[in-house]
């Protein structure tokens, strides 16, 4: 990834299949340690900044009024991506504006193989990755636990995912998040 690369995604509600909004993600800085991107919604201009390590794993998301921190990182990728490769990572997620809120997850990733994926930007040969695991959360109101499942269709020539799904549920309460992101357009830096 390099400064100026940009991807436009539609976010779709995984339950109703209706489009919620469109966002443009642009690389604002990149070096051999981390990549910073700015995500801006096209409907209301809401902007957030994400910091990822050199392997595209999320470290920090700055969504005013606070930051969400993933320690050591949220393990979406383990390059090089080879079919059958697996990894496991414990990640502690905290929020700067809610000091008593925390989740601890043990997530396992696996490269399932190559798959053709069709999105608004076109049809791509993608490396399908699945990440899943359990998490435990706590805040001043109590404790909860649940299951996280992510599926990523990573396209090397796009330097990003063409499609990404994220679901988590809270045991006893059902789905909490059920999101689908689909690529609408990729604009490499000039």
C-alpha cells in the first residue's frame, strides 16, 4: 500500500441485505512499520482514522470521541498467505473514552483457499480467509461473552479485501453485529 491508494466500499446490513452507507478509505501514510488510512462516509462526512501494522492488522481505530485500541493487534492477516496456513492471537480491545470497557478474544485464522468473488467493482480471484473465536467483555454494567466470525476475500492486486464479513454475537442475546463490506471501486495512487 502507498499514500494515495483508495478503496470505496458499500457497507451492507448482513441481516436485511440493505445498503447502510458508502465509505472511501484512503492511505494517508505508509512506512515499513505501519499504514494509516482515513475512512470517510459519503453520506454524512463522518471520518475515522485506522492504524494497521505492515501486515494490515488493525492496531488503532480513532473514531471521535475516542480510540479503540487492539493489543497487540487484531489478527486478520498472516502474510505470506498460503492455502492451509493457520494462526492464533489473543487480542485485548479497549476504548480510550470508556476506560472500564474491555474485551479479550482468542482468535484463530486460516487461509481456506482461492475463490472467485463478485462485488460491485467486478469479479476477482481472492484468497479466502476465515477468522473466528470467543471473546469475553466487561464494563461497569457487567460481563458478557460471545463468538466472533470474520471472512475476508483478499485480492493481492487490490492490496485489500474485495469483500469482508463480520459477525459477533453475545451469548443469550443473539447477533450484535452483522456487517458486510463490498468493494465498489479501487483507485491506486498515481
